C-alpha cells in the first residue's frame, strides 16, 4: 500500500531488539517500529513507534501567510 521496508532486523545495539523501518514511496513519510524486549533495570517490554512527516515549503511565488 505504498510502503517500502528499508530495514527489518535487529537494532545496532547490545540489546539487538527487533526493528522495522519503512518509507512511504509517494508521501515521503517514514516510520520506525522497535520492540523493546531487552531493557536495562526492571523495565517491562514495550513497543516504540516513531512516525516522521516530511516538511513542505510553499511553492515559489506563493504567499504562505494566506494558507
């Protein structure tokens, strides 16, 4: 559905937790999903999801204050 997986494997850390990274080929949105299974201390496992939205600029010659 427009998403391309750019990484599917262990993190580059001592914990080696699973990680999936993807980019949407049309919009440029990016997502990183991490399963935080191994954590220091007495912390419970978690899932971390980070979504990055691309920044857009107004086209040249337009007035961005009027949007």
